[in-house]
């Protein structure tokens, strides 16, 4: 019994060492998984249409002020138990990961997130639809596959 207990203590201790050796980037990743991943899934794919796929429209929203405010004001973000610094890091991790390399997006600053967070959105879906209605048409062409050939 004593042995089992000391084994457990050693395990916890090793875990703590590992955690403290983790880089900040790993902590951000961990915070995403812990505080956002339950709904948005590890890879950001979410559960559309209820939980949006973060890989699809988030880079567009992040490219203009109202969209940036929308991102920082959705209930899942505002009500997160993370502090504003941690939240800012998580938002920037997502932008880094999901925006196209040439999107040239401005990372969030802690001040910016603090400002937006003073107000939670009461109807996020409505604002989302309004913002998407202003999205310029994409220049991508759909590919048609002709099954007859
Ligand atoms: C309880 C589930 C849940 C959690 C936890 C959650 N979200 Fe969300 N998230 C949603 C839902 C649902 C929406 C759609 C808007 C709404 O109805 O709130 C959303 C919308 C978003 C959007 C807007 C994306 C778009 O395409 O419109 C972003 C960005 C986002 N969440 C990021 C996060 C981040 C970052 C975290 C962690 C800090 C987080 N969410 C935690 C459920 C969640």
C-alpha cells in the first residue's frame, strides 16, 4: 500500500516536471483542448451547423474589425475561465493554424481582446449571418467532375 502510494506520488511529481518543462506553445495548445476543444474538437472542425468549424470562416472574420470583435465576443470565448492573456494566445494559435499563409492577419493583442470582451453577444448567430452576408464572393472556381467520360 505504502509502495503504491509512493509510486503514485512519484508519478504525479514526474507529471509536474513534464508540465513545467512544456513550452508555452504547448500550454496554449493544452488550453485550447481543455477550454474549447470539447465543443470545437481538437482539429477545430466543431459540430456544424451547431458549433462552427473554426477552419472555415474564422480567418475571414479576423480580417476586419467587426469580425474580430465577433470572434472575441462569442459566448464560448467570453465565458471561458482563461485569463485574457491566455485567451489571446489561444485566439492567435487558431489564426496561425487556420488562416492561409498569405492572409497576413494581425495577431490579437491583449488590449484588443480586453476591449471586445466587455460585451458578450446576445445573438451570435444573427451577427454571424450579417457578417457573412458581406463576405466578398470567392475567386475560387468549383471543379465539375463529369462522370460520363
Ligand atoms: C460549450 C461549447 C463551446 C465552447 C466550450 C466554446 N465554443 Fe466557440 N462556439 C460555440 C458555438 C455554439 C458557436 C456559434 C456561436 C454561438 O452560438 O455561440 C461558437 C463560435 C465560435 C467562434 C466563431 C466561429 C464562426 O465561424 O462563427 C469562434 C472563433 C469560437 N467559437 C472560438 C472558441 C474558443 C477560442 C473557445 C475556447 C476559449 C470556444 N470557442 C469555446 C461553442 C463553444
